[in-house]
């Protein structure tokens, strides 16, 4: 079996599949389907494929149209050869790679040992079509609110989609996202794989991608046929709900001022300090405070523009309420346009939540629980 292509075309395909898989610790699978060359990289959860622009392959009758090359060795060799034509000649478990500078031989694994995802992928049905940049936003927003305890709390380490809404939560904060073009998606993404999927989506540029799903996996495919497939997370995340009509007060956070205010307060607070207290001062200002390592509390009043009272209800706790600092920072990092709407809800027994939203092509709501200060 012999295939030939330009070095730059092969490197482009390698960049796509390695971005999706995340490392070069295994073998690339080269295969020919319908006289077209495909490059594949896979692990237990992710399968990435990219077409390689090539000359017509040469395959003898009865010859297996597949071979493998160890990924890191091929990358190292390509980095040492000049641009131009690359020729792979595979015979009896050995692949000879040639270029203008010379040739190198690589051992090949039995290609039949590489798991095939063809049946799974061919049985998937289309559930969405979306800009790659929009999909990246969904993952970025959702990932910020997943837990990191993959082994002990895996149900909190996924981004789940159903009824047209993506959700993620670590139980103390949660995020709800609706994205145009993804209303029918029911994918469930492993939190630890979001970086791989995001890298693949970056390789798709500003173009659109199609989403295909079946019971065990989902597929993201770009226009040239390159795709990433991921196994569906099997754990069921907890169900959370909130009623936007319960909002009692609404503030409009100046994001930059709140972010710098937190840094101001943390500079004098104990290193182990995890919460910040918020107290409503008047119609247009909120007091932020943290204890000081020297004495007492350091307080900072920040203007909140256009505050409105949504429903007739009792005032917020006189002494305010406490938010987890890291959760508040997550929310502030969601939006760079300095426009963040904060709805405040008091439930019972001294607890409640803040409901954050901001203008974006995706409809994003973040909810952070609070306790009485």
C-alpha cells in the first residue's frame, strides 16, 4: 500500500486529530475509504478523524487499506524534513516514509486492533447545527461550574443537555445555557474532555459544525468531513431548577469595579477566607466586606445602577448575606462587557441564591447559593 501527500497537508490533518485527542502517546491510523485517505487518532473516550489531501492511493488487490505509525515518532520525523512530497509505503508491518531528504522506517501495529467506531457513528442522527464559536462558548460557560472530583462525584463533572438547555453544577453553583442551533441536542459531555472538544472546535474556525447523536456517543463534524466523536457520559447529573419570577431585587453589577473590589478586600483578608459579605445599603449601592487580618472588617461600598424591586416582599437580611468568593469570580469571568444583571432571591432558613445573567448570543444564567451573613 502506498500513499503520498504534501507535508503541509499531512500536518494540517495531524493538528486536527491531536487537538481532539489531546496527546500523541499512541498510534495514528491511516486508512483508505472510497479512494480517500483518512487519518485517525483515538483513545477510550474520543475518536478523531480528518481527511488528508493526497494523491490517489495505490493498493494491491486483497491488501489491507490500513496501517499505523507511532504518533510522536511521525511528528518528530516531519519536524526534521523539508516541505514537499511525503510518500508512505507500507509492507508487512513496516512503513517506509520518504521525502526529498531521505527515508525512515516505522513499525506498524496490527490495524485491526484499533477499535472501530464506524458502526456507532453511522447510526447517529442529526440533532443540531451551530457555529463552532458558539459551541465553544457553551463549553466554556458550562465547564466553569462543574466539579473536579471525577472519581468521587462524577455526576457533578459533566455538562448535560436536555429540553434545549445545557446545565452544569457543583451543587453550590450552577449554570444554565441555551444556544441557537442546539435546541434539540441531548449530549452529555465529560468535563475532563471539554479542552479536547474546544481544541477541535478552534480548528473549525468561524464555520458551522453539525452535531450527531446516538445512545452511546455524539459526533461533531465540520464541513470537510473531519469529526470528533465522544462517548456519552453515563452518570446522571442531579436535577436543579429555579423560578426566575422569584427574583426579589435586581442589581446591575459593574463587573470591573466588583472584580477590583474583591482584590482590594482580599489583600487584607486571611488567606483562608472563602466568602465575601454583601449588604444592601440603599437604593443604589451595595456594601462588600471581608474580615481583616489586622482587626475588624474592611468594607467597600460599590454603586449598583438601576436597581429595581421586582415584587413586594420583605427586605433582604439586615446584615446581608455571604457568597463564596470563588463562585462569584467564576460568574464575573463569564462576561467582559461590564454588564451583569443580578437577581437576588431569599428562600428560607437564612439561605437564598443570586441569579446572574448578561447579554450574549447564548442565553446564560448562573445561580450561586448564599447564606445569611
